[in-house]
C-alpha cells in the first residue's frame, strides 16, 4: 500500500517533465525501445540500458484525410420555392474525370420553364406598353411643333388678313363718306345717303378693332394656354414612358432570372477534375445528406466537388497539448493506409488559429485543423483516403539520449541511476528535449555508460540529497501556483 502511494506521488511530481501518455503506456515504451537501445538485465540487478549518441527526432503523429488543396465545389444555384427544393434528375458517376464543358448534373426544370413562359408573356405586354408610351410622347412633341410652327401661324395669318381687309374697308368707307358729304353740300345727294355712308365707316372701324383685339388674344392668351397644354402633355407622356420602361425593366430582369434558373438546372464543369459527391455524414457515420438521382437539394447546397489531383494535402486534427510545437514549414512524412509500402514527403502549410467545434460528448478536448501539403503527389492519390502524418517538430543531430523511463525527478532535479565499479549510485543530469520514448541528456552522462531502465522504481536503493526547506516550498508552489501567477523556476516542459 505504501509503495502504491509512493508511486502516485511520483506520478504527479514528474508530470511537468514527461507526457502522461508516456507514463501510462510505460510497458509499451519499454518494449518499443528494446529494439533501439542495448539494455540487459540479470538476476542480481535491475534492467539497464546504454547511453547512446544518435540523432534525436521529436515527431507529432496524427491521422487525417487526404483532400485536394484546390477543391472547387459545385453548388445548386436554383432558387428554392417555399420550403421545397429541386430534384436531381441525372448525375455524372462519381469518380469520373471531367473536362471543362462536360455535363455534371441535370436538375428538374419543368416548373421553372412554366414560369419562364408566363414571364415572357408579362414581359411582352410591358414592352408593348413601352412602345405605346413612346409613340404618345413623340405625338405630344409633334403636336407642340405643329402648333408653334403651323396652327398658330395659320390662325395669326387669318386674323392679320381679316385686320387688313377691315382696314381697307374702313379707308374706302371714309373716302365714300367724304365724297358723299361734298355732294350733299352741293345738294346733289340727300342727307340719308350721307348717314348711310357714315354708318358704313363706323362698321368698318368696328371690324378693324375687332380683328386687332382677336390678334392680341391669340398672341397673348390663346398661344400661351395652348403651349402649356401641349408641354404638359409632353411631360405626362415622358412620365408615363419612364414608368412603363421601369416596369418593363423589372419584367425583363425577372425574365432573365427565370431563364438563368432554367439554365442553372444543367450544370457543367468549369475546370478539369475528378467528380466527388458532396455527401455529409454525422459523427456516428450516418449519412445526413446523400447526393443521388431523385434527391431534393436546396439553393446553394454543395452537390459535387472537383478536386485537383495535382495539388493534394492531408488535413489532420492535432490536440491542443501538441499544437504549440507545430509550425508551418516543418517537414512531414506521410504514410497512406491504402499504400502501406509507399511513404510520401510533405510540409506543414497551415495551422488554424481556432479549434474545431466539438460536440458535448467530446468534453473539453480541443483540436486544431492542420494542413500538410503533399510534395510530388502521385497520380493514384484520391480524396478521402486515410493517411498518417508524422510531423518532425524537432531534430537534434548526434546528441546523448536515454529512454524516458531511465530518468526520474527528485527535489526538482533530475537523476539517473548509474552503475559503475563502486556499484549503483544516483547521477544528477541536465535534460533537454524529450519525446514519447527518449530524452536528451545535456550534462551528467557519457556515451556508453549503463543506467537503470525504470529508475523511478529503484530510487530508494540509492542515496539522494535531502530537499532543502526553500526547495520544498518552491516545489509546492510549482505544483499549485496561484491563479494568474507563473510558478517560480518552473520545470522545463517536454516538447513532445
């Protein structure tokens, strides 16, 4: 029981140094390193391993899906009517390689063609109204010119002629009256004749004044009134024409939209690629959206994807505990499940800044989408294949290293158990980077020395320095730092 409690205390004391997965799967790690380091065990002592100098590689390994970096989505561009959608009548078989102009999808356009015919009739009627309004406007303009240049001048000339005739009649009547008055003085004509000629003069004068007044009314009143009426007719015709043109433009736009909707029912490829149906599955693997003939699709719904086979990538999700060590430009080794004998080279191209949305059943686990560009992508690489991406986050050439299980922590210092001529003893070491299997030794060991594998289990068998009081206090603070305050002299964290 005491041994179990000691093990639990030690587990929490080294969690800043080693990853929890490495400690949980310690037996597996031991088996893995058995083939990479020389370690031996005899009946009289613990198992050991040899300090070796080799290239240290720290990798982040995640699984992901192969996809195209240039992935054009083919979407339904037919407007939805109410809550319904559009039915797929025909689909190009999935996996088909298409070229620009090849037909991909045929959607049901019967109802849209009916709407197109109806809208064509409406558009023709509005066009006829525009033509009529145009003619009315031209007629109103002609009527204005006709009055100003014709009707008004004719009326003016008629009155001018009437005035001229009245003036001439007045002159002749005045002459006749003068002649009659002269004869009357000599007694050749009677006074009645003179009176008749005097009345004729007065009548001629009235006719002249009437003609002159009629000409004034024509020029100052009738003309202005008629011009206002004719110009008003032009303005009214212009407004009616503008209204009819706007109405026809709306009808024409609706007609163009209806025609475009019918055209959108036949979808063709804009670029070459391999057809992939845009099926959608939920977290349980059940198909939520199935693209097939007879299925109903909504506006802007993705139908197909045309990935470019020459630009392929792997999209992997990396846990937040490892994402800080992954940066764009890092080399990647890619292993395809479908081609186990082929290894591809890649490079980290992009790491998303925000985590992928997770469901309630995933708890607080956060993962970040990471995109790995595949260099020299082979022709037989298809979207949807599963791949393992090993991202090389750190590489140190020719460095001393020992298995993770050969190092333990005591009083905030790290030790290995070393066997020499005097027996077993604790050797303080300075560690560097670590991964799931090995840890770099900066100081304290030499190449070829033997150290105990699983040293934590044998720490009570060697002499270790007693921790000082201040060290104990700092250790507690490092274990439980105050909220928002960094722990003093915090332990070096492992990049793995």
